[in-house]
């Protein structure tokens, strides 16, 4: 017990001799007696010192907390292994803010120290950075105790960084401005200049709100000029600019092969957008749309190969609006080009009938042929035929060739038709008379391409008059009708 008391008394006396009183700067005259870490050898290398710190991480953390610099421990730990240790000397009279040491197995701290040894103290010096502060830490070579020598606030110049994406865009596409790569800034400013060099916008940003989005409604090259301001209000000096190019949209030019399109139902009409242009690229696609007078879309077409055109056949007459939009190689679309077009249907046609005919009592044969006009009263519903021609008798006396004419009204239901009207026939034999007749026909269209139609028909003719019976004076014909 007495030995322990004596040891404690000796240690206390040594500390009192090494340090001044509590209220004053403490004079440190000796080093190496109360080491924070155990060091083999008198002057270890910097690498040895770093290795030793790994073994005493818990003690060091405790010491930083004890010194009131707990928030410095992690930066210290992160930076120490890569830190550049400088070999220096602590001159007599140099002061330390605090020092960690070990006494009786416990980590302790002593503050406000002054080196008061007989000669300069060799130390390792290194800097730990946290925020804008540089902490100079030293480790005396003989003991490895960790000491804080001084703290300096270093406010670096701001380094401006701006990124604008995309570097090329279409009108009204979102343009993103990103200044998150800027360093050491309190605030940032960005100005926008149009293709003529006129400033059109300015935006203030901060490190916490470093992104901005804008858009442009006119084509051309836009410039972004930025600067960053550090904590002292000093603007950055490095070049900080970016540009974006707003693509010129193409211009659509649309023409039609007829205007107006008289008698063009059933005939192809060409809509041509091949003369469309793009000042900074090329046209790669044309989209066409047709609407009727009620604005109903009746057909569309897309052409991705040159020339950009569309051959369209209209099956009904009417007033139509044709709209074309072209797209360039950067996906920009033109303003719509429109044509208002009236398409009419052909109503007057030439008609030719030919076929086999029999007259009552002839038992045979006539070859009949007529030529006339065909008029569409209501297209695809009602028509009128006026025709005339001859029937060539293929038997001799008493039968003779004769002339006949028709005036018929027909009703159409799809490909089928039927109708009736009046007719006229000259004498089929000398003992007969000229006949005014009632004519009826029925038939079916074999083909119809609007401008030309072919039909098979059956026709019956009977006399009008009380003194002429149908059974004695009728005529029957099976034939082919061509309308063109």
C-alpha cells in the first residue's frame, strides 16, 4: 500500500513539474513518459505511426470526444492513411491546443500546452480537412501522442460547372440545366442567351437546388453562361458555359394532281409532299389524313420512302380536306399543310348494248346492237338510259332487220339493277306494224371501276295498244352492256 501511494505521489509531482498551474498555459518540458500508444524504438517512421493508430482506434475516438472534437474523428480516420506526414520541429515556445496521452492505462487530455523543453521537439505534422477548416495535427516522434496545433478556415474559390442536356432538341422539348457539379459555392447564377445573343432568361440556383428545367419555342442555338459564388462572395473565374441547339422543324408543301377534281370518283388522285424541306436535316416521313365535310376521318396513310406521295381513289363524291405533316431526321414535325378538295363523280357515259334477240314467231335469231347515253341521276341509286340501234335478222323472209330505241329508268341495289321505260321498234316483217313498246330490263354488274362498267342484262319488250297482244308481238333479248 505504501509503495502504491509513493508511486502515485511521484507521478503527480512529475506532472506538476512538467505542466504549469491549471489556470495558465501549461509548460511541457518532457515527452515520451505518458505515451498514448506503445512505440518500439525511439524514432518510428510515418508508416509505423499510421499502423499504430489502427490498433488504438477506440482510444483515439474516446480522446477526440474528451477534447470536444468528436466530429473530427471520422474525417481523421478517413484521411490519416493517405495523409502526407511532414517531419517538422516544434520550436521552444510553440503552443498546442490540446494533447492526448495515457496515464495509468487511461486516455486523458491536457489543453493549452507550450513546449518548454531544452530543444526543439521533432514531430510528424499532417492536415485533416473538414468542411472549409484545416486542422493541423502533430504527433511527437518519441511518443505518438496526438495533438491539435491549430485550426484554420480556408475558403476555396468556387469552381463552376454546368451541364445542359440534351445538346440538341426540338421546339418545346424540356431542356435540363444541372449545376450540381459546382464546388465550394454558396450560390450559382445562370443566364440564357438566344441565337441573336440577347439575354432572355436568368436563374439563381443553390447547392441544395442546383437543377433547372426550361424550354424554347424558337429554333436556333442557345447559350448558357454561369458563375458560382463562394462563401466570401467571390465569383468563380473558370469558364462555365454550355449550349443547346433547337432543331428547325421541316416545312410541309402539299399539292394535289387535280384541283378541283371533276369526274374523279373512281380515278386515282395523287397527293404529293415531295417538295417539303428541312433547313438543318432531311425529311424522312410524310403522314396524310383525309376528312370529309363533317370532319370525320375517312382514311390515313404514312409514307417513309421518297418520294412522299399517296395515290388515293375516292369512291364517293364530296368535299374533302387533305392534311399532310412531314417529319425530319430528328423527329421534329412540321405544321400541317392542308388542301380543300372537291371530288365530283362522272354522270354522263357512253352506253353500248349487244346481244341475242328473238321476236315473236321468229324462232331465231337476231343479233341486236344499240348505242346511247347512260346518266347517273343519283349515283349508285338511280340512272337513265337513252339508246337506239338495230337488230340484224339471221333468218330470211318473212323476217327482216329492224330499228329499235329505248328510254329506261333503272334502280340500282349494289351490283344488281332493274328498270322499265318506253321503247320503239320498226316492223319485224312486212305484215307487221311499227310498235311503241313497254320495255323492262333486269341485270347484274360484272365489273365497275367507276369510269367503266360491264353488265349482263335481260330485256323484255311488249307492244302498247289494245289491238296488239303481248303474246304475238313481244321481243326478248339477252345481252351485254358496256358503259364508259
